[in-house]
């Protein structure tokens, strides 16, 4: 009964979160829901697809609605995978994330660790994953480690449009270390 109640509650709250263009719809599965002045879903599993071909599939310790926008949810301790296409996937974990269904983006805050399908590890305190623009923006100090070396910069923009087309820009002071065998 609690599971059915939680499902109906999310259906009403998200009000079919995405536009009719998105197929299949956004999905939330949760262990339980606490209802008071507002609700909180605990131990959630969230999946979804965008009309541009992006997907996300992750777990969170808790899901809370935003006070400013009914199509924005705040996640604590998210862990999972984001994909802009079948060719490029990113595994991540962070302290918090804000999922904005109107703007089709996820803002990660606190201890973000992001690893792409080629094994490159990115660490920072804040990062935005924009599904429409296929863009990752790291506005704060960022560290990147790969099999070829490492670098640190004050800011990063990573644009991914296909398996052959990607652009990465590092700015605001860049330190590079290259591994030579």
C-alpha cells in the first residue's frame, strides 16, 4: 500500500515532469516516503531519458522537492551514471545534486567525482551537466587524471556531441603533468 501511495504521490508532484516529446518518461522508485509540510523520498532510484538522446540512472540517499520550482528536486548523496549518447558515459558521485527538469540539467555540489567511459577521472566541488547542449561546465577548481597525465585548472567546459566530436576547454590557470614511459 505504501508503494502505491508513493507512486501516486510522485505522479501528482512531478505532474508528468517532461514534455510529451520525451520517451520514455522520468521514473522514480523509492524505499519509503515521509510526508509532513513537504515530502521526502528516501533511498531513491531515478532514471530518465531526454529527447536529445541523453540518459541518467542513479541512486540517492534522499530526494527533496525544491521550494522555488515544482520541477526541481534536490538529491543527497547521488551516485550513478549520466550518458549524452551510447558512446560516452560518465559515472559520478557527489554530496548533493539538483535535478532541474525544466532546464534539463543536473547541478552537482560537493566532492564530485566523475569518471568517463575512457577512464578519465574528474574531481571538483561543482559541475553542471546540461543535457540539451551536451555540455559539462565546471565553474570551480578542477582536477583531471588520465592514463596520459593530469591537470588542474580554475574552470572547465567539456562539450560532447558525438563519438568523434568533443571539445574540452580549461581556463583560469592551468597546470599540466604528462606521464612519459
